């Protein structure tokens, strides 16, 4: 009997020690995504009853930044040399997100479907470098198949607000 009690205690300790994983996702360019109810509950310390009672009073906001770097090569037919070219686009999106509560058949909120950027949100894009795929004039020509685009940054900060309390939602380290 003592062994059974000890096993139950050990199992409970393991259950409590396991971190809750975040399940939110959002496309930074459109504001479309999903936030699980657990993320909102964790942010405000709510139980399920609190979430069901307060879900209509929450709002979500996005702050996202990405950098897209496109490289390509040009070839000079007169001297046989290559020239590498680069075009960088910095994009940022800030603003409130529209959402719909996702519910189960018992009409309980199970999460939030993010449906896009609200009016008044801002998207800023800055470009630097030559026009994509362009080469200097003269004997220079674009090298087919040389274009490559890399997107970096991409970390979106998603926050949830309730009654003037703003909480930033985070992903677990395992994600």
C-alpha cells in the first residue's frame, strides 16, 4: 500500500512539473491564425469558468517583423565574370487582430480563430537594393536558376488584453 501511495505521489509530481505548451500560431502578413484557450487562461491565471465568463472581453494584437533577402547572379559575356546581387525587404505589421471564439458542441470556448488585421493596423515595407532579377546594363545577363530568397526574423509577438491588462503570449522552448 505504501508503494502505491508513493507511486501516485511521484506521478503527480511529474504531472505538475511538465510545462504547458503554447499552441498559438499567426501569419504575420495577414493576421490569420489560432490561439488555444490554455494560452489565454495561462496569461491571466484563469480557470475554465473564468475563460467562459470573460472570453468576449479579450482582444489580441500583433507586432511582427521579417526580413526577406533575395540574391541572384548576373554574368558578363565579355569578360566571363559573375556579379552577385541582393535585394532586401524589411516588413513590419502592428495592430489589433479580429477573431472569433471557437466553441465545442456544448458551446464552451476552446480557442480563438484569428481572422485578420483590424482596420487601423499598419504594415510597413521598406526595400533596399536593385530591382529583383535585374542586372547592370551592357553585356550582363541574369543567370537562370540563381535566385534564392531567405526570410529571417519572423518572430511574432502576440499579446492578449483583458480589462487593461496586457499579456504577451510566448511559445514554449520546445517549439
